[in-house]
C-alpha cells in the first residue's frame, strides 16, 4: 500500500519519505526558533508514541520527527495541532522564517527579530514559488543567523546620530567600533560615514548617551548555501520602517515568481538575467 501513496503531495506538508519503506520524517513549523514549553511537551509525546522517541534538530531551527508511519500521519498531525504545533513545508515554496533572539533578549540586538519573523511568516509562509525561498532575520551585525545565506536576509542596524555637546571624548565608542568609522581629532570624535555599517556599537557603548540610534533593517537579496554558495547583496539603504520593508520583500518575491524558471533558485535567476531588473523593482518599492 505504501508504494501507492503520493509522497510528492505529502512532502508539500512537511512529510519526507525515508529510506525505510513506509516511514517518513515529519518537519515541524518553528517560527523564529521559538517553541513554548507546551509545544515541546507535545512534540516529545508524539515522538514517543508514533516515532522512535527522538527528534532531529535541523540547521534552520526546525524540528523533524523521524520514523512516522505514513498511515498514521493524519493522526500524528492531529495530535500535534492539539498542542499548538503545526507541520512545516518542503519543496518549492516559502519556508519557515528563522531568527535569532534579537533585541528583546540579546544586548547586541537592534531589532525585535521574533515579532518580525512572525509577521513575515504570516505574510509569506507556504507560498508556492518556482523553487524554495528562505528568509533569515538576525538582530545585528554579529549576524548569528547568517542573513546573507538566505534568498532574502534581514539584519538589524541603526541610523545613528551624534550629540557633540554630550560627548566628553572618552574614546569608548572608538574602541567599540569594528569598522574603523570613528576616530579622535583635536579632542573630538569624528565619523566617517563611508565606513559606518550601522552596527550601533557606538550607541550601545557610549556612557554619556552622546550617540543615539533609530532601529532599521539591512536587507540582502539572492543568497544561497549548499552545493552552491553565494553571499546575498544589499541593493537599498537601511530601511527605517516595516511598511517600506514589506514593500521591498514583496517586490523581491514577485520578481522571483515572475522571472524564475521552474526548479531555479533565486540566485540562479539573477545570474541568468542579471540584477538590473531586481534592482529596479526593489528600488521602486523602497521609494514607495
């Protein structure tokens, strides 16, 4: 009977056929890397009852439960839903959004990554596309989530401002800056805007609050990792509001959907067509 089952259709709902006949590994939806204690308890119970008592933690913050019998899949999904856990997706569609802990937890964070991950998930999760499409959200330039490895990567940053009247030239911000954008000249702190990467370490380190910053989003496009590795590219400046951010992410996905061949990753589409079309569309969205 297992041979007659449409595994390609089941894969859309996160169920991946194993080498062991009649079994599959069920991928779960874990948005932004967060699960509640109740979620985890449910997953544990399902793995014990229907699997082999263990789960696999994926490289993208996901959880998979191996050794689920195909004939018990519907029952497994029902048990998971009762504990607030949904199945993930596989194949050519928008995958679960990953995120670091961000500004709500991490002292280095510039943006609330989890809230943004949930909003992106609600906007795009499961959308059918020519190939898989991944979002990664990281809170700052430490880049724990490796944003540029994603089709669309989002990093937190800040648009910084300097109040010379509050500064007593202690030099702490200069030591904190890793891009060499700050220096001391004639007893005053000098900023080289061309070197500033909006990391906001000056803001976070200043004991006099002479540096302030407005949180924003640094977006990269066309990254990929695996058999073919490419670092996503920044096309627009720091984005300061979510309305603009979502216009830009909408534009990127629409461009991919309209121009990619079936089975072609975003990066490959850009290599085939060049980046001019994407740049034009994304810039238009950025300007509103």
